[in-house]
C-alpha cells in the first residue's frame, strides 16, 4: 500500500511515522508513506500556500495551485488511475469508523490532504478530492493529526503488519463489540487478583469469559453499537 500525505506542516506528521508499528511496517516494505511539503509547490514571489478568503471572514484558506500541482505530480509519477482515493480531512466530512478503515485498507494507493481547519479552496474539493473524512464531531487546528489517525488505523490492518494476525480482528469495534479487559503478570498485585479463568488454561472457558465481558461492557458503555 502507498499513502501520500500532503501538508503545509510536514514536521507534525513525520515524527509519528518513524515510531513503532508504522515505522516497522514501512521498514518491512508493507507500506510506502510519502510526506509532501506544500511549500515545495508554493506560488508567487512570496512563496504562498494560503491566502485570505474571498468575501472576508476569519482564517486562511489553502490556495488551489499548490494542491493541484502536488497531486498532479503524484499522478504523473504513478498514473492517475493508480490512485484509489484522494481524501481531504475535514470536520464536515463523513465520520471515520472501523468499517471505513477496513474498506480503505484494501486500497493500493490513497492520497491524504491535511489542510487548515478553515479549509482549502473549494475547487480542489470539487475536482480532485474523492472522499471527505472527519475523525469526529470536534474541530482541530489542522488535518495533520486526523491524517495520522487514518494512517495508523489503515496500516495496522495490512496483513503482516501486526505480529499476531488475530489481534486486529478482536479489536474493539471489529464486530460492534468493545474489547474485553486484559491482564498480564503478576497474577496477584496489591491484593488484586487476575480472574482465575484466565489462568485456567481452558481456552473455551477463556473465550466464553471474554465474550461475556465484551457483551457486558458494550451494553453498559455503548448500547448504540449493539443496535447496529
Ligand atoms: N480538521 C480539523 N478538524 C478535523 C476533524 N475533526 N476531522 C478531520 N479533519 C479535521
């Protein structure tokens, strides 16, 4: 899978990509993540990437030229047909969830645009963007952290990225149930004991306990998930 991230603030996204699971996935060649600095496509003698909104109002808006030039450069490299989705991260997009992560993780190439929260010129959205995604009903100062959240959620679903092939499947939300509690050593800590069933070695019993815990927790915290 290839993921291109287009941003005016590359420093925000590069750090997390160099850590842990994302870093390992890239090193193993399971994902190819490229970060593009919009400044490289800035316009005019002032090297601008954003400008005041026509009609007035607060905040700056990304100009269309740097985004068109950057995306066209990626298209020229891989072929326009090779890009499955051009996703703009925006609070007015479709709310991201596990089914969307599952679907997007099947793609070979996605391009993510991280913009100012005030937005990007509408013509980019009309012509280049194929999907608009929000990570929740709150407003962040930019699309960089939302883009990283998408990357993390997608990459961990790529076969071979997680060591235990099962573990992504039993995550909270994968079957509309929250995850069960988990414990590690020591078996007894400050008078708190790990549930005996987990030490029993009886896999069927452990499975049954986990299913019950997941059901109970979901009922208490997220009954809306059970209705889906
Ligand atoms: N940019 C700013 N806020 C956002 C949000 N909630 N989701 C996606 N992109 C955003």
